[in-house]
């Protein structure tokens, strides 16, 4: 995706925290190559490596999800996903149903001893 000129490490909310982007002992490309080499030396298949990298990318995209407050038909303030395209990317990379992910993020569910209340 488009990072608006930012290095990837500074583009994603999760990786831009804590000053770690300033630690430049090696480049991101070198780090990825080292990680891939380690995964292969552990005997991981290319399919497993792709799955793990897709999950990591999905979590990075999930960290980009922002919320808006909107009014529902009953006049109550509820949460809404600010940019649905980010949610779509996260769901695709995580391999989950987009509508179920959206519901998990914005719907409140109370579970009592005998029933679930949404």
C-alpha cells in the first residue's frame, strides 16, 4: 500500500512505537532475509512461512484501524470503522470473515449466566 513517503516502520502504528525505528543496526530487508533464513532452517515450508508473514501483516493492518462515533437510528452513539478499506485488508491477510471481524471490533456483547446480550 501507499505509505505517503514514510518508511514502513514509521507507517504502521504498532511498529512506530517506542523509538525502535531509530535502532538501525541492520536494514529491514536484512532483517527479513535473516528471519526467512531462520524459518527455512527450522524446516518450515514456504506455505507455513507465507501464512506466518500474512498473519503478521494482518496484525499490522489491524493496528491501523481507527474508530468513529456515529449515531444509530435510536439516537445512541455507537462505534464505526473509520476506513473500511483498512478493515478489508486486515481481514484478508488474517484469513477471517470481514463482517465477523467488524462485529468483534465494534459490537458490545455481554454474556450472563444464561444469555448473551448485544
